[in-house]
C-alpha cells in the first residue's frame, strides 16, 4: 500500500498564480515526521521543511506555506505568487518507525511543477 | 562545508558489466542512504547504513546489488552483471543521525546508462 501519495503527477501554472501540491500519508505510528523536498532541474534534492506529528500549526516561509491536517492525513504545500524558479519536482516524505526499530523514510512519487512565464 | 558528493556523475556501461558507484557523505553524518530514481519516477529506497549497525538492505532489488560503507564514511554501491533496467539515477543521501526528525542531504547523483 502506498504510504505517501502525491496524486498530482504534473501541474502547470502561469507565473504569479498560487498553486497547492497535495500530499496524503498513511501511518499507524503516533510519532512521525513529514518532510517536503524540492528537486530542481539540476537534479539535487533540497530539504524544504519538516513537521512532527504533534505540531499541527501551519507554517509560512516567504511565498511557501504548509498545511498539516492529521484528521485527513494530509500535508499540503502551497506556493503563492509562483515564479519560474519554482519549477521543479517536489517530493513529500514520511519518516516512521520501522520494524527493526530504526526510522525509515518513505518518499512519494513527486509532483512536477511547471511555472510558465 | 562540503556537501554529499558522488562519483562518477555519469556512467555508461554495457549489459553484463559490473559497475561501482561512490558516495562521500557529509563529514560527521552517521546515516547514509542509497536511492534509485528512474526517469520520471519517485525515489526507490535501496539500502540504509547507520553507524556501525547492520545495514538495512530491504530495498535492494536483486542479489546483483550490494553496498558497503567503509569506516563509517564513504560508501560504494556495486551492481553486478548490469541489465538495461538498471539504467537510472542513483542518489546518495546522508543524515546527521538515525532519528526520525533528521532531514537528508542529497548528492547530485550518478546517472547510469546500461546499453
């Protein structure tokens, strides 16, 4: 079963539009962490944000904001006033306790965002 | 400081040959991960090293794949008797520790093409 689902394979928007990238996760743990990473065309993934399961407060960082809702198991990412430089593949990830007692990362399949000038 | 480095950046090989991919993690990072990313696909977990613990090999797709990490630092991913379906970008990431809260720092990847 897919543990991290990013249903949007690709999204295209025109510059200055707002866009929301969806992420739905599945876990039985009460303690877990959620992450968003950005993979620009250059290829190197870059960490954007981390959120733990006990902190449902939304976060805003410049044009980026994140909406974490445990009731719907979602951790959505919104970019306001999008720019061409936002064009990238965005990955959502879940870190949960694995059988062996270690934590394991599970990545979604990513959403490719194209921002058109 | 230096980030995660990987070499080579590109590797073209013939079907049936063995290849070795190298990852230099960030100094002091105890956790190291290997992933495979096929064209347009997400990240497929391959193997995970944490300190001196036995690696988590649960993601290795076949016994042709193996990895080692020497001295808790540099890691090598080896693919024996390469097949065309092994063509992908192989990404390495390191992390300060094994805790759930640690973000991963990724290298630029090695693009492997098997002809």
